[in-house]
C-alpha cells in the first residue's frame, strides 16, 4: 500500500468509524452468529498473493461486523460498559502509526515521560497523595498480579533469588480478599506460586463489603498456625454489586499486622474525580497500591490499567533485570525505564489515549458524564423498587443496579430459572445487553451504565423490555 492508497483508505476508514460511533445502535448489541459461523465463512489458509484493501474491507463489513458484540452500543449494560471515545480512537490511530516501544527511556522518551505526567494528572484528579507513583499495564488483572508480586517480595526474604519451593523457614503464605473480590486475585496467587489454597476469601456483610472483624480473625487464626500473611486486597467497587470495602478499617488491621494492602478500584476508583464521591473511598490513601481502569469508566478503549504504588522501589526490586544489550549510557541519573516495572519488555504507547481523553473532555466533562451515569442507575433502581414484580438485591453506590424479577405467579424455587429465561429474552431483542451474577445464592440480573452515548431513553427501553418479557414469561 503506497501513501496515495493509504490516504484514500484512511479517509474512508475515518468516515466508517465516525458513522459507526454515531450510529452504533443500528446493530444488535449481542451478535447473532452461532459458534463456528465465522470460522466456516473464512478461508482455511492465508492468501498466497496480495489482495486489494477494498476487498478486505468488504469482507470486514460482510463477515466480521455481524460477529461483533457492540460494546459501543448505548444499550450495552452488561459487565462494566466501556466506551471508545472519538479522541481516544484517534490516539490509537496515532499510536499504531508511531509504533513506539517504551521499554527504555531512550527507546521512547515521549511514551515514558507522557505516562508519568498523565498518571500524575489522573492521580491529582482522584485526590490521591503525591507519594503514589503510577505505571500503566494492560488490565487490572495484570496490575493486581504485579501488586501482589511486590507484596511477596516484601514479605519473603530472598524470594527473587531463591523462589519458594522447598525453602526452609518459608511456610504457607496467605493473601486475603472478600468473597466478592474479582477472580484476578485467585489467578494471581496461583501464578505467584502461593497456590489457590493460599487465598483466604473473607466473608462480606449484608451490603457485600468485606467484614473487617472477619479479616482480623482470619489473620489471627493463620498466625496461630504458622501461616504468614502477605497481603490484603480491598475492593473499591466489587464486580457484582460495586460495593466498597471498609478500606480505613482494613488499613488499620494491615498496619497492625505489617501486611501490605492493595486496593482494587478497577471500575469505581475513577469516580474519585468527583469530590463528593471521594469520601466513599476513605482510607484508600493508606493502601500500598491502588489500581484503576480508565478503559472501564473513563472512555479510553481497552486496554489501559493504571496501577499506583507508594513503594515503586519494591515493585522494581521484584522485576528489574537489565541484560547487557539493554544497558544504556543514561545510567540511573533520573531515568525511568518502564521495563523495570513488570514482566513485559515491549510496551505500547498507551498513555497517549488517556492524555488525549483528559484534554479533550476536561475534568468537568468527565465528572458530568459519570454523574449522569450514576443518576441513570439510581433512576432505574427506583423503577425496580416501585414495581411489585421486581426486587432490588443490592445498594446502588455508583452506576450498577442488581435486581431480579419476582412475579407472583412464579414459585420461589423457580425464580432462578425464570430470570435466566428473562435475561435471554431481553438480550435477544438486540436493543440492550444485560449480564448476571449470583448474590446470596440467588441469580441476579445486572444493569451497568457506563457507555458515553447512553441516555435515559436507553435505560427506559431496558426497563420496558424487562417488564414486557417478565409479564409474557409469567403467563400474564
């Protein structure tokens, strides 16, 4: 493709993307293909000779687009909705063209320093102390893995050199989180060699927050049997209900016990850019590390996870390894090499899209959008509370509502199966996509507001579909 072709196709592609973002609601939110449909429609071998890009784009529209789940649809209410905002899409376009590899400062001074500056902006907007230093990873799962690796480095002398297996004096190690914490904590302890049994899931209270007394008792029991506590993971907005653990009380326990505290704010943490919301996270500033995901609720496309730590030296101590071919003349005189902060060497220019979003929307624009999302979730929750054939199953601290249908005609033992059918019927409409979880053993539907273009009409449509299909399935 020469520069002339690139310009022609590039202009056409920008038009396609602009039209898609403006009219993403023309597509069904959930793809209607069956498993294997796309595989069967594509050739089994790569082409031997070059193919014209026009033909490639034709196949993209004909084959790929129908197999997409449209996360940019304003009716996307599943999981945690994410948005590809136009400024961030343009930033991704630039990042791909520039093709920076920010492993060393010298391999991309711009990517290295813009990451530092942009994360400092975000830290200040969220009201975190300046002692927190940030680094960008791909997802919160990776951020949590690195935070717990740093905790292991601090808790086990010589673990970097000697590892864990068969070492005298290193017994069972334990990480603690609530029974509502994300599964990435499980995967982290497995990968770090602590074993899945090395994770203690602490019971939560009636608002799905970690019980601080239960955590204290769990640590005491472990110490009495020779188990070494390594870290506690508190959640600022749990995956199922977006509940916030009592971080201050947990920090008190961690400080008394000499245990590191990691705060997982992957979804809700960015809500701290709203000063009135910040008190809900009281105590987070005492954590050793905090993760937030701008790709969840700050309109940056996947992937971008920001991990902040008060002890970057411990994190670097766990991962820094400099072979001769990566040694540079700059030495250590104020130079920050991003490769020292994790397992990956090659690093994308992720900071560019966050920098452009922060500038394009401004703090006021971002705050207003998040506040509107929370208003819409509260509005939906109010509709649920006022409808006898539905019930809300958790508080609504942010922009997620948890609920289920409870028609009088459906016996209680059959409600789970009924709500499964209801979820399938609503999602089959193509207008909205909801997800589910399980709370206190009960199948629970979730409506998560977080898409840039979601308006009250889209939330109202979700409620209309829920009521209509619930009535139909209940035989009314």
